[in-house]
């Protein structure tokens, strides 16, 4: 995870983006994937998905947010520059992405919704989540599938200072000293 892989292996990791969506109180959005069992405590995740063709990570972020939570009207507060890697368990490799990938290389973004939590709609054309929850940052690791644990730990560690600032000041991203970039589609 996070280690630069040799050129021969890079093509064996699916390029992907992830979004840690933070609300005005510093809580984090997690969703329960549609293809999981309701009693599986580790079936929650933050929105994420593959980078298509020649998309930039920023373009993929906006598309994935539209597809998974029904909106791309966000402010990007921060992002993690190096790619973070995770491996699928060996038994799962044949069942994901046609067995072409060992896991994913992910570019992560911390975002906040510009129009608040009411702008989320998981009932999209092809739903990815059947439930969502806003949870405290300290609860995120309790909900994640074990093979993504190290990546989520790195993401939370990188973004925790921003979450703590929002929790202390209580004003959403306006209370942060620097907003990296505002992204919204022009559709």
C-alpha cells in the first residue's frame, strides 16, 4: 500500500478514486453496498470506483459521486497525492473485474457537499448502495472490509486534521484555511 510498484505490476492494479465525504459536523458518509448481506458489519465503504479510459482522477471522482450518491456538487478540501494500494484476497480475484487485477490503486479525496446532506440520492439509475449512514471518523474502520483496512487507515490518518478542524469550529469547509479546489460538473 502506498509503495511505488514496478512497471510490470502497475497494470495489475485497477486505477480508482475514493471520496471521503464529510458533513458540516465532521461526520463521514459510508454506504452499504447493494451486493452485501444486511447482517455483515464490514460491508460498508466510502464511495469509490474505477477511472475510465483517459479520465483524470478528478473527472472520475465527479462521475463516481454522481453514480453513487446522486450529486457531484462538492468542494474538494484535500487529496492524497500518492496512489494507495490494496490487494484482493486470492479467493476473490477471479470474481472481480474478470480476474485481471490483484487489487486497486486508489487516489483519495476529502470532499464536502456544497448543498448539504439532503442533496444525496442513492436511488440512482444503477444503485451501488442500499443504505447510507453518517458516522464519526473513529467508527469508519469498524465498518470496512478487512482487505481495505490499511488503505482506509491511511486515508483517515491523512484527512483527520481537516475533520478535527471542522469538529472544533463547526462550520464545514468554510472554517478550513485552504480549500484545494472546487469541482462541479457543467452538465
